[in-house]
């Protein structure tokens, strides 16, 4: 079963010539990637940017538990 992690977006680096957008979270020292080829790319980016703007958490699903490729992101709806 996939496990989402609640994370806080610190930085989004979107270079138009890259095949992925890089994302950094306050809870982690590494960069994660959202691949442009992901069918949910636009929706994921929308959630990440919205969370960063609101300084709120976002639920993130990586390709595997310690992976660095973001496969999905969702707003945090309940606290």
C-alpha cells in the first residue's frame, strides 16, 4: 500500500529545459523530482505551489519509500 508523507515545501525549482521540476522540503535535505512525463504533472505542481504559497503541508507520494521521484501530491484537508 502506498504511503503518503506530510511535508512542507521549501523550494520549487522549475527550469523549462529540464525533464523534471525539483522540489525541496523542510523535512529533508535532498531534492525530489516531479517528472514532466507524469500524467498528473500539472496537478501535482498545483498542489505543491499552493502549499508553498499558503505555508501549509502537502501529502506527498514518492516512487518508493526512500525514493526521490514524486508520483502524487495532495492537499492536507484535516488537522
